[in-house]
C-alpha cells in the first residue's frame, strides 16, 4: 500500500494510505477501481460549506474506506451502484444541514434531491458500515435502493434529521447503533415551537421491507423509530416484514415507535417508555407486538387507529395515561384508504396492565357513523391497580375471557353502548366496582 499526500479531485486506482494532515479538498477524492482499500487514518478532508463529496465511489466492487475524517461537505462518503462496500472507523461531521426552526422534513425525497448527510449509499448491494462516528449534522446514514448491508456499532446521535434512513431499502441489518437525540425544533405559523418535524433515530419509507433493526439506542428522538408506509396524497408504499427487536426508543416527545400503513412487522422486546406515545400503529395490520416494556407514557402506551389483525402479547404496560387504545375516528385520509373505516380483529393476550389511568380502551369515536369497531379478543391478561382496567364503548362482538382484575380504584370494567360482549371466566379482587354498564 503506497502513502500519498492527497490533492483536490484525486482519483485512486490502487490500495492507498493518506499522509496524515488536514487538507482543504472541495472536490474530494474518487475511487475508480475495484478492490481498492483507502486508509485515511490521521487525514482530515475539509470541504466548502456543505458542497461536494469527500470520498465518492461509483460502479465498483469490493472497495474499503477506513479511518477517514471529513467535515463541511454535502456528503462525507457517497457510493452509487457498488457491491461489497466496507466503511469502517470513519468520522464525518458538519455535513450540509437545514437551518433550525423553518423546515419540517420531507420523508420521501428521491435520491436526486436527498438531504445532506455523513454517508449516502445508493443502489449498493452487500457490505458493512461499522464503527463510524456520524454525529452533529442533519443525517447519519442514508440508504437508497440498497440491500444486504450490515450497519452496526455506529454513533449517529445529535443529528437534526435522521440517524439511519432507509428508502426502498431491503434485507438490511441495522444493529447496535447509537442514534440518540435525533430531533429538530420546528416553529409553526402560530409561533409555537415543538420538537417534531419528522426527525427520528431511524426512518423507513418507500416500501423498505425485510430489514432487521436490532439492539439500537434511539432515545430522545423526534420519534425513536418511524416506519411510514403512506405519502400524502394517496401514495401507499407499505414497509413490510421487518423485525424490530431489542431497541430502546424511550424519551420521545412524540412516539417511541411509529409504524403506519404497513404489515407483517414484528415489534419484540423494545423499550418504548417515557414518551408521548409508546407505539403509534395507525392504519397497520397483521403485526405482532410482543414482550415490550411500555411504561410512563404521557398519552398512551399503544395507540392504533383504523388498524386490524394485530396481536399484542406479553407486554408490560405500566403507568401510562392509557395503556392500550384501539379505536377509529374517521379522518380525511380515508378517501385514499377505503376499507379502514373501523378497527377490528385484535388479539390482546397475556399482557400486564398495571397502574395506568385507563388500562385498555377500545371504542368507536362518535364521528364515525353507521359502523362500529369489532372483534377485540382479550384473554389471559392481568389488570392490576389501574384507575379503570378495561373500557369498551360503541363496539361489538368482543371477547373478554380469563383475565384477572384486581385493585381498581374506579372500576375493573366499563362497558358503554357495546353489543354482544362475551364475558367469560374473569376473576375480580378488591375492585371499587367490578363491572359498570352504561
């Protein structure tokens, strides 16, 4: 491996080590051969005010970039149409960033108009992005139309957009990254400022499917994890068959995990606590929510409107205002999404509802006329120390079977205007009232 002093616009054709130092290279470097390793340990490349790319690779196989420090570019590293790419031990910061307060982020930008970020991979098949420091800019890792990548042990925290972003990206493994405090303050026309703007630790859009998101820290983000299968107006591209497991998504001012308009996703053993909502699962179907810790959320532990056929099993639902809320409210998006006027067919089994203001809330909102939510099946759950354990309102054809209700300060169950509710083999102990019917 030869050692060189880099010059602006340098083209690299063979294994190369950069001479340590600081270099102002607005046009950056380009790797133009297969199988090349670039070792930039000790070298810092500096761009001009969010323009250009520090290191660019296009149409290559088996390229490795390691030890690069880069700042003030549009992208620190960009790769297009590559295979078997390896990016390790790089430190990239202060890439192009939208100014604060003014911009609500747009989740569905095409790659041609992508926001700035540390690493952008477009149509990259297979490879490793590991051990990189990608903090303090707008975005960490942007994956467009890419698959078979492992993204692990990176730190993409304190970004004003997204830690990791996937657009039409499939079969990737996103594991053990720190994606904390990815959020943005947005000033609304009224002058009110909120931490929102669709910033998140991790985002999936445009049908990103079959990804594994494992053991990441996504704390304090606008959302922790945000899976969005719908682009207004009327564009449906579900993100399906993803495994979201063992992540900590706590401390969001919005949703610890939001997943909408998508199906066959598994959410297992995540920590979704101390947020506005632990889970927001509107317009979702055929999902499994299992063995999660859902505690101390300000509005609801789990909220799913206009959803169906979701199993909630083995979750610890404690000290939320509402533990689980499954309902329908008749909103404008229904004109693009017919058939989802109500919520129906849920399995709620073996969960613990403890010390919530309202443990389980299933209802049809009054703005929905000529339809009722139906098919809620609650079996084997423990309701303990809630104000109200279970509420069913304006709902039909539900089963409440084999649940234990104890120590409720208002009532174990409230049933309001509900039809054909089967109450079977439930136990009651030390409740202010067992069942209230209105």
